[in-house]
C-alpha cells in the first residue's frame, strides 16, 4: 500500500519541483507609476493619505470614477492593489511587494460586468512562497522594513533574495541571503553589492 501511494505521489512531487516559473511571471505590469491612457484617466496627481505606517493612494478616471486604489503598509513593504473599470466595477485585486512589484498571494481578475474572469494564486506557484520565505529570513535576523526583496535565479535555481544595507556616510555594502523557493534552505551569494549616494 505504501509503495502505491508513493508511486502515485512521486510524479506530483517531481512536477512541483521541476515546474519552472520565471521571475517575469510574478512581476506586476500594471499602471503603478504611469498613466496608460491619458484620454480617459486623469493626469492629476494621485491623492495620497499618509499616516505613521500606512499610505493610501487613489487615482481617478477623468469622469471622476475611481481608477486605482493602493494601500501600502510601510512596515511590511506590501501593496494591496485594486484597479477599477470606468463603470466602477472592480477590474483586479491583489497584493505585491513594494520594491520589485512581485505579485504574491491570490489575485482576482474580473470582467467589466463584475463577474470573475480568472483567479491566480501566486503563492501556489512556488513551494516556498513569499511570506514563508520572509519568516525564514527573519530567523536569520533579516526583517522588514529594512529589506529589499527580489526573486532571483542563481545556478539555475530560484531564490527569494533578501538584502539589507550597511550604510555609513551615504555609502554602504549589502548583506544578502538567498532563500530557496523549493525547500526554504538559506545560502549566501558569492558577492555583495555596493551602494554610493
């Protein structure tokens, strides 16, 4: 019986570990910093509401209807994103990292009539999703909000890269760890990066 279960599960485990998703599959390509359609979307500066740990940003269509709403948590460096159709219906909703705008968690995409078009759970695309990797990084004293986060490929393997900066007089060097997106193991990169201001 044990052999049968193993033989049934082995192809699934093998697929999960070899199913290669690329960094580009996670990168948000929407209008965070730009106006994709000045004819219908207002070019006025987006409305910002800033508090101690949070920022809310809203952009509107020329008609006055809401175009985007972004909720930024400064402590986790996470954006909660909502984009709307001109008719007011939700177009998409999801969560992403701030620095490299990597989509994480569940994203829901809608048709203009408000019905769900597609649901993509980015956490299920990797065996070690972002929040799990962040917890692992925390056990090595790499904690938000002092981190830059990216999804990188090193030696044909994918890692969550967590980088903090050791700065002095405007110059500094990074301290970086890589967390495997397959098994959560940690490794150091072969080189660190310098920053000069």
